[in-house]
């Protein structure tokens, strides 16, 4: 079994407005980023958990969450001012035996375990895999509040979601060549593609909404309640069986 590390990034991804993040907001009295980390608690292949935070958030994390993070085996690193410098900092912290790296936006706590299973099953084919969702609805281009295009053609267009999974060699090679890439890639998968890699896709999830607004935070509890539940890894006791 491949040994996995998860790098949780508590900074906004490229293309997302600054401030559009709610990692410390609470959903049923639990912080969004803590719920995201806990997705990986039952996954035996995950050997290392790294939370990368902005410099301004480090004091809050150390004072309020250090004990809980330590209990879960989560190490904390300080990233730079942008997503890619944060991921790069996480890569520096990888243990020597890690073979596979998952990059997970800390503001996405409603990820079905079936999606994580599918990522694991797919990464070996190309060294990189991401969940995607087809765009549904009508889209328009605006200038201020004025509509310029009544209906943009988005045929074939998909939303690329987080988490994204990579062979360690593939991801480190992409970050090693990052300086040669023109402009700012849309995400880690785009960086891998820009540096010559191939990225496979799996179906994403409508539950997997980014917690970047007060409205989404209000919906998060419902999303989490409807996630499929993994089967228990421990045998049922007679009492448990009686409940069924």
C-alpha cells in the first residue's frame, strides 16, 4: 500500500478573492478545517498530515488548536502569501517514505469517502488525478452589472475540485519547474500539466462545496449529514447488531 501524506492548505486558491475562506468558521460547533482534517482519520494509508496556514493565522492555530492537532498527529507549517508557496512549504515537510501526496483545500470538509477512494484508485495510472463536475446552467459574461453575453457556451467545461492527488515524484517535479511556467496556474493540477504531466479525472461531488461564504457555511451541516458513511472496520458487538 502506498504511503500517503495530506497537505491541508488554509489559504485561498488561485483565482479566488482574498477573504473568501472560512477555515475557522464553525459547523455544528466544529471548525471547518478540523472537519476537513477528520476526513482522513479512518484512512490507513495516510501516514502524515500537514496543515499549512498563513503567517497571520499561526498564533490563532497555536493558541486554540495546538492540543487537538497534536492529538491527531497534525503538524503545522507556515506558508507564504499565496497557495503555491503554501504547498511548497508543505512539500518541504514530507517524510522520506511518503509516496503519494494529497493537496486538500482546508475549506472543503464535505468530501465523500467514495471520492477519496476513487482518487486513490486512479492516481497510479498517470501520477495525478482530480475530481471534476460538469458545469450546469446558464452562464453570462458581465461588465459591472451589465450583461454582455446572454449565454456563454460552456459545452465540455468542468469545475475542477479539491482534493487533488499526486505521485510525490510528479508533484515535486512540477514544483521544481514552477519558475519556468508563465503566469499563475489555476491549481496544482494545472501546474502539473504546464510542466509536462498528465492529469486523470474522476467524477466530483455536488456535496464538495467550498466553504467560502456565510451561505455555504449554513448549508454545510446538511451536506455533511448526507455524505455516505464508510463501513466500520471493527466487528459489530452483539449490542450493535441488535440496533440493526
